[in-house]
C-alpha cells in the first residue's frame, strides 16, 4: 500500500518553527527534578555502516552525518556521552552511525546497533495496537471510558463519561498528567521501584481536570496509561503481549522488546543511560513498570528497528484499511515546545525552520530518542542519545544535510 499523505495542520500552526535549543519535551519521565543534571560529556570518533541492500549511500552525505554526530557531542549544551543516528529512504539507501561512549566506566564506544530505552516513542506502538483492535471490532474509537474500563478505574477519572478512546489517543481528553518533577525525582533516586498502574492513576486523580474533554490539547502520559488498560480489557492479555504480537513480531523487530515489570536487565549491546545525581555520575536503569504504556523504560529498541517501524507504519502495512492510517495521520493543531504544531492519534508533527516538517515521535527518560519522517524529502531519521539532552544539535544538521541532497 502506498504511503498516505498527512492532513494539513490548520490555524497557521506550521509557522511556529523550532530553533536549535527547543526540541526538548514530549516524553514520559522527564527527570527534570531539582538536583539532577547531565553527566560530563565523553565524545569519541564516529563509526558508521551502510546497509548492503538498496542504493549505495552517498559518501559525501555519510561524511556530513558523521560530522553532525561528532559536532553534537561537542556542543556545550550536550551532556550525553554518546549518540547514534540512522537515515534511510528508498532513494538514499540506509546509513547508521555512532559517536562517543555507550558506556563510561569501563569505557566502551557507542555502536550503531546498541539498544536503548525509547521513552514515549512507545505511544506510537500502543496507538497502532488500539487502531488494529478498532479495525477488528474489538472496540470503538468513539466509545466512552465507562464502556471500555471498569468503575474501579473510571471512578478516578474526572469527566470519564465524556471522554472517548479517540480523545485519549490524541491527548484531547483533559486528563491531567501523573508525571511531574516530584515523581521524576523519586524515580531517579529509586530506579528499581516496581510501579503499579494504580499508583500512577492515583497521582493523576489528585489533580484537577485540565479542560472539558475534546475542547483542547494537552500532552498527558495518563492518557496512554489508560489506553494500556483498555487494550488489556479488550483482549484479556497484557498490553505488552498485544503490542508484541501485533507490531513487534510481525515486523521482525528482533532488537525490540517490552520487558515486564521487574526485568531491568537487557541482553546484548546496550547504550547505558546516564544522569548526574548529587554530583555523582549514575548509570540509571529504571524499572520498565514506570510509565508503562506511556513510555519511560518500557521499550528497548534500536534506531534501525525504529526506522523500520515508522516506514512500515507510514506505508500503511500495519492496518487492514487505508482509512485507518488516514485517521491516525489526521493531524489536529497542538501547541508545544520543540516545534510541536500538531498531534494525530499517537503521532506528532513538528515544524522546522524554513518549512519542512517531521512526522513521528519524540522520546525521553534518561535517554533522548526520536524517529520521524522528514517532509518533503521522504527520508526517515532515527536517533538516540544516552542522556536526556536537547537533540537539535544533532537533528537540525542532519535535516540540513538531507534537504541539500534534494532526494
């Protein structure tokens, strides 16, 4: 099935461009609490590889991308020890590169195939699963919360009778976010804690609703915590099981996993995530139960797997009907930092200086990650940094290099 075009964002939203210091938010577990700051940088030489299949990747473009990796780690605002970048398109071919350190002590270089925790990028996976269930008649996007969740859950959600599944997918439900700096500080200081979904929902229930359902936009991790429960009630299985069965396994994302609560170890090459806490550099490994279906450490993956996922999604191959992808990509206006100008059903649109846009999702929880399709070039970009930095010192030079190719 051919790629489906994006519905345009209205109200002049595309005029709100990002600059190189603003692509910062949009992920569960920001860990921006007082007393937490980035680690000392340790940049190294860039390594790269071009995939054997497809067109030969332009050597000059590869050189520019390697330079972008090195320069991003030297940027004064960057604290990440290392970074990974992936670029691919049918015209360009595929290229992956890495620079700096994937582990500080003992020192190990960052590698293009290293796994990392992708934070809120998992929201796209969850949204696809919900949309597949809707296609199969297991639930309706216009069902209201009391129709898809038990009273024990809906009783703690203000305006539950007026909130639909569709509103949760698009962050238009007015449900307050359970995440805040106090929660982030608690997580950073007790990363092994196994969180219960009820704890997260109770944090949200203690806050007033943000607006009447369907009347505005506000990014809320609580929306996707509820969607995880909706998947479980509709299928009788965990949301992790359903996302794995419906998305990860069919796409053969062999380096992607959704570890269960309590499973903090990751097998194979891993980019360690770093924070400085009370003056000490900490390899911070948070339990995957924190944030759950909203992000955090739930999704372990690679830039290659993220690029494959997004390309398959935008080609329409994850749904039975073309109309389903059109629904997901119907982008409504959404204001936010980092050039966020629109949000569909589990997918973001960001505007860049000069008019190009990115369609995908940002992630962050100790790490910083992003995967997006660059319009008008059609190139897919995936990146990861092993500290929760602003990614624009890496992303914008990459975009500039791709736009200059004209392909």
